[in-house]
C-alpha cells in the first residue's frame, strides 16, 4: 500500500515543472525516480543531497507538527504522545525503513516518551539510546554510510550547534543564530566522511543550505499533508502539492544557482589523508567561528594559554637544570660544563652563560665578608 501511494503521489505531482516534479516526491516520500540528473548533480555539488530524500529533518518536522496539533486540541500529555508516535510510525512506513529515517524515528520516539514522562533536555542520551537500539536490532547498519552520516549530523547539532548558538551575541535573534549554527555544526562532523565518498570540497554548501532552510519546512509539512488526500480528496491534494511545489522549486533553483558559481566544487585528497585534512579544516573552522563571535574571550584565552605555557616551560627548565647538575657534578671544574643546557648554578633566563670573561672586570667582584675588614667600594667616576 505504501509503495502504491508513493507511485500515485509522483503521478499527482507530474503537472509541476520538471525540477519540482522530481524533487517534491523525493523530499516528501523518498521517491527520487522522477528526479532530474542535472538537478541531482547540482545538489551533490553544493552538499544538499540530504534534501533529495527523506532524512531526520523530515521526521522531526512531522513529529513536531503532530505534537503541536495534538496539544492544540487540548489532549493530555499521554494521548498527545500516542497520536504523535502513531503518525510518526505511519510516516516511516510510507517513506520506507531507510537508515537515517530509522535513526530519526527511534530518537524521536524516545524523546516523545521522555516528554510524556516529564523529562526533557537529554538529546545526547536519546541519540545514544537510538544508535544502540538500532545496532542491536540490525548490526548491518554499522557499515551503512547513510546511518553514520545521520548520526554524525545529529551529534554535531546536539553538541556543537547549541554551543554555537550560545556563542552568538545576544543582539542576534535565536532563530537567526540557529539558522547558521545548525547546518554548520552538522557539516563540520559530516565533512570528513563525505570526503571519503566524494573527494571534493563544496565551497558554497553552507550558503546553499542557509538559503534553502526556510523552504524545507513548508515543503515537508504541506507535501506530507497531501499524501493521504491523494486518495481521499484529489482536488485538495492538488492544491497542497501546487503550493509545496512552489517551495521545492525554490530549493531546486538554489541548488542550480550555487552549483553554477565559480569554484563550487574544489578537488580534495582521497583516502585517509583527505579525511585527516578535512578533520583539521573542521577544527580550524570551529576555532575561527569562536574567534569571530567571541573576540574578547578569545583574547583572554590566548593570554591564559600563554601564561600556562610559560609556567610549564619554567617547570621544565627547573627539572632539566636539576638533572643536568646531577649528570655533570662539580668535579668537572669551575669552567667546564656538559653539553646542552647550562648548569643549574650558572643558568640564565635565556639559556646562556652569565659569566664575564677577561682579566679586568668593570669593578672588583664581591668577596666574602670578613669581620673587621672593610668591603671594597666602586671607584668614583664610573669605571
């Protein structure tokens, strides 16, 4: 029944233009049979392939919409959770048990169950439970790149996304901070794995995802609402598909425009070296974002790091000086030292000997004080 419904949905969207007619069924039901090859290549170039098929974002939108609808009807917490979970299960059956869909569905189910029990704010725990549960049910998911990318994207949003939003100055609205923090945090963790599959760097990936982000929710919600109406009320389904197709045309246009910009796809090393260099680039990007949004904290952090480095070097200097003094004792003579650093008794701050050579020093050197004997003084006149 689900397969037949997907086929009928593709037929119902065939009156749209070529790009939205192929992209809309992929974003709603996961059916990419009508997707244009040129559009598919453009979305790969700019890192928007997660929009060409149903992913965790779609499950989150559907689950959130069902929860809001249930609560707006004044349903208690437990019945509202039951309605949301039932709708989510029907959505998973419709789009098929893809790895990313299963991960998002199970994680969403755990989150809804926790919400029904009055325990929220445990995103990382929900992700761990979902991953362990799916791997116990189907260990083959451990070798699926789709499952790995889905987990990494969610982990980046949970761990890095929230911190990037907190780093953003208070004058920036929270929705605007989330608009750039969510795709960037997911891209930072998924980038090293994507390089293994496709050895290239998508220069405008963040820009393209930022431009397409406001269009994803209307496509998902309106397009999903039209799925059961394809059978029950075809005329109403056509209206919803037409509105959702307009938004999906915007997504397709964003992909084609950004993919046509110069330097959209730069070559990248393959294999482990490419993975390591992408990890290094992700770390530098994260540090650069922190420096850009928190310059004062970055400056204080540099000063603290400098002070700690100085204390560590001072401690190493003392310990090495003590060891050198033990290795080359005083029996070597007053003018002899071992190789390397100067001895502990005559070491200077800049690792150089502070003795003054020559027969005529600038003034008499200090001598041990003898009772009744007057100390020599510096001659008048300077020298």
